[in-house]
C-alpha cells in the first residue's frame, strides 16, 4: 500500500519536529532518564493518536490535548528537577 504524498510529508515534518524537540529535551533532561523516557513515550502516543482515524466523537482530539498537557507537565518537572 502506497502512502499518499501529503501523508508522507506530514509524517516527515512530524518526525523532524519530534527529533528536534527530543534533541533539545535531551540536553535539558540531564540526569533524568525516567522523565526523558516518559516524554518519549508520550510523543509516541501522540503520533499514534495523530495517525488514528478522525471520527472518534471528539475523544481523539481530547486525548491529543491531554497528551500535550502531560508533555508540558513532564517538561516542567524536568526544569524543576534541574533547578534543585
């Protein structure tokens, strides 16, 4: 099965953005491997939700928002841990 051109570009941009963000987080996560793994897993979950069919009665969109919030919380936790 061939990936439509637009989907291929979207996947490429998403992967590039995730990689850039991961590199940035890796430098700030320092000695917090569990927190970094949590971010990695949340990003993987977000990618799966993005790839899911859109007709989920609004639950997929809400889940995406919640994952984004969780990523933000983990990032704030990393920052708090780095300042101690």
